[in-house]
C-alpha cells in the first residue's frame, strides 16, 4: 500500500506496559516467573516495534511522514533500534504534557501525563511542542492512580485535533483511516 500510495503518513504507538518504570518495582517484588513473563512481553513488543520501524522507513523512503509515541518515561525509548531509527532519520522530538491539554484526575486536579512524540514532520512537531506544562515551579500536579490510570492511555480530543492539523494542515473534515 505504501508503494502504491507515495506520501502516505504513518503513526505508531505500542502498549507501554512492558516498558513502564513500574517494572523496576515489579521485578524484585514478583520474582522469577514475573521476570520471565516480562522478558517475553518485551521480546514481543520489540518485534512489533521492529515491524513498525520497517514500515515507517519505507513510508519515509516514499516521501511520506512518520511519527511514534510512548509515554515520556517509557523504558522503551532506550531500545537501540528505536534510538538508531530516530538518529538515522533525524526525527524531531516533542514532549506533550496532559495538563496543557486540560487533563485532570477524578478530583479535578491537573495531571502531568507526559507523552513523547518523534516525527519526521516539522509542522507536526511545531503543533505538538506548544503543549507543555505552563504551571509555576512549585505547582503540585494531581496523582494518576486507580481508575484514573486507564483513562490516560487515550489521547484527549485536543491532542487528536492538534495532531491531525499538524500532520495535514487542516482541521475540518480531515480523513482518518483506522488501522
């Protein structure tokens, strides 16, 4: 499809659970069987990442754009093939903070859900980088815990709109194809 549709754009975001910093706590706490399962999940995640990066490389070769996102603190950002891909394709990096998008926990407190996007598209980078925390130095963000946690796995509507307008330059009736 990419070869027959030059200029295609691609975005990837994989489940970050195997790469969560919480795994530093979980590994010693849950023992060898957990460690083995985590290693398997990381191998599977790395295979999915490799597949995405191969597709993204082809997309870039054909004149399209690519982007990828994980939470900012995700350990997956240290995977050598991802680091190499970012460097090889000279990708832009934008950090997006949830509080700048109006995200709050169930107590109504602004939360600092932080995403990291890498992209080949400068316009997308410019659109995303404006969403950084504007709170003062001593501001205490609300906690992300319990029933709030799964909700942070989804992009807020404001982020979706910023992404699409950054990618395609127009916010009204922009076509999006689910994959």
